[in-house]
C-alpha cells in the first residue's frame, strides 16, 4: 500500500469514527483566519511541489510521503488530501487544540515555502 493509499484509508477511518464525526467547539474568527492562512500556505507549497515534479533534473522533493521525484498527479492527490484532512481534523478538535493544530501546520508550511523560495523553487500550476 503506497503512502497516498494509506493517507486515504486514514481519512476514511476518521470519517466513520462516530466520536470524530461531530463538530467540536464553534469556530471563532481566529480559527477561520488561521485556517485560511494555513490553506493559502498549503496552496503555495502545492504549487512549489508541482514545480519540483516538473523539474526533477534540478530538484528533489524532501517530503518522504511523496518520494524524491513524484509525479504531478501524485502531488495533486497529496495536497488535496492534505488540505481536506487539515480542515476536517481542525473541525473536530476543541477550540484550544484547533488553534494549536492550525498554528503548527501554518508554521511548518511557512518554513517549507520559505526554504523552497530560498533555493529558487517557483510555483507551477
């Protein structure tokens, strides 16, 4: 079972676990802002990773779930899953945990995007 299939299976399991299928606390303005910023950062990372996939002669991907030279299709599937999964998990978390989770994902994404930009990786949709 490849990484994408494992990711899909995990999302499917999470969707059918009754305790996780309810919304936790209501979302506050901060939650929406963090979710929007996180999704924006994921979108930039997605574009950069597509650029890597189109330029494997110059760059290697460092995300172990994608492998060193992923196809554009694999990149697209991964990032759609990551975006949906991020929002889905944030939806079921209590408000304190939601803020921490979204802040953590945003920090990781900003770090990845900044590192990619520093070595000349562009966006390619």
